[in-house]
C-alpha cells in the first residue's frame, strides 16, 4: 500500500536523523531511491537541488514533494506528517523531563556518536552524485563544473540559489548549441 | 503584546485569533526566508520568538534549541511546533507548522511540476545534468563539515574509528543505517563503552 510506504519512507529518516533535516537527507535517499525505487539518483539529485535553492526546511520540502508525486495530496500530507509528527511529539512530551538532563553526557553523546555515521552516508552520496555526473556529462565537464561551483559557493560565498540557476542556464545553453 | 506577563501559559480565549495570526505571520516569515534548510533558519526563529513577539526569554530559547538538537528529526519543525504549542496549544502548534511548511512545499510541487513537463527535451536534460555536480559539491562540503565536527567533539582517533566502522558496515557489508544508528543509541544510553571510560 502506497500510503503506508510513504509513511515509512519519511518516518524512518525523521526519527533517526539526528542533527536536523539536512542530516536526514541521505536516509531519505536510501528509502526513496534504494528501497522503494520511486526515483533514480539523478531525479533525486534534481529534487534536492531545487529543494536547496528554495527557502524553508529541506526535510519537509522533500517529504511534501515526494509524497505528492507518489500519492497525490493525501500522499504529500502523509509524507509531511511522518517526517514532522513523531519527532515533534517526542519533543513536546520529553521537554519537561529531559530539561533536567540536557547537560547529561549521555544525551550529548548521542548527537556526537551519530555524526560520523551521517558523515559516511553523506560522503557516499557525494561520490554517487559525482559518478552519475561523470556518466551523463563526462569526466572533464564534471570536474570543471564541480571546481567552479566550489569556488562560487565556498570561496565567493554566492547563494546556492544563484549557483544552481547558473548551472541550469549553462546546461540549457550547452544542450542547445 | 497579548501574551505580556503570561509567557508560556495557557492561551486566553479572547485572544486566540490574534495569537494564531501572530504565530502564522512569524513562522511564515521563517519558512519563506530561511534558505539553506532548517538549521540555517535558527537565527530567524530567535528573531521572531524572542525579539519580535517576546514569546520566550533568551534562556528559554537556548534551552529549547539545545533540547531540540539532542532529538532526532528536522530541527525547524520541532522548534515551530513546540513554540506554537507553548503559545497557542495544539491549534497554535498546527498553525505554526502549516505556516512554516506549506508555502515552500507548494513552491516545490509547482516548480518541479513545470520542469517535468519538459522532460526528455534535449536542452532540459542537459540543464538538469549540469546541476548534478553542483549538488555533489554541496554534499561534499556538508560531508567535510560533519567529519570536522566529529573530530572536534569526539577527538580524531575516536572519530576516525567510528568513521571506519560506519564505512565498513554500511558501504562494504551494506547494513541498513537504521541498524547502525539504533545500535549506537543503545550503546550510548545503556552506557557500554568500547573505548575506555571517558565521559
């Protein structure tokens, strides 16, 4: 049943994504691309790129959009509910009790220990995107675009929305001529 | 102004509409102006909840943020949902979440829907192909960020060990991340320590 699949696909990243929405992106990819096969890596990349270019929390943009693609408006609602509700209910319910333990080393350790796992997941995704790009656009073009976007994003501190827009314009022109 | 002197208490019936209108305006702005995902919108939450509407004090805000950070799930929706709940109960929580999430999800659906129409056209295909390396760079930068933070908070030897174990289990043995994350949760909460007794 599609709605149940949508619920699970966003419930699992929501409940396991320590470090906020961006940390849950590789978990979402795992579900959406690897497990359910709703999109290819390339399609996921396009959705993620647009999601990053638009404002607002990334996790809910992904859940809302992918849910909509797979199950219409109800699917979108279920995707959003699954990514928001469990962690929010946990937060409200535990707020009062955990407030006392927020300096406890155990609670702090969870975030610390999960971080390397997320790093590896993100690293694997990075590699996957580079490989997809090398297959579709060729190695030289991939390296040139990657170096340029690194320079613009990290050194020039240009907003991601503009860098993505530039890439879109460049790609469109190179496809025309 | 409405909540003056009664911060964080039950909403008063007469002002419910005003409270929800304020909650909607505040979190609509946070959602529509917060580029770069939820965590980068934290300063916007602070500006609305503490500075503009005086819903919480500085200390309450940083406590809420600290706790939200130690729990799983998107950070922005935990903040909006919790602040909304404190100010306006369950209805307030819903108002805050809808204002935060719905506008940007609608933008996604509309824009991607428009792009899908042109799927298969040559120049549209090369447009999306050109975006892939940009995403790869963004992800690469995020990866390095997480590696750096791991090294800073755990110390490089322990961070390297955990990174190595994660690569082995997930990428070579193909164990689902869920298994690994739950395993780590159990190890931390039950207090088994592999690498000595440091807290």
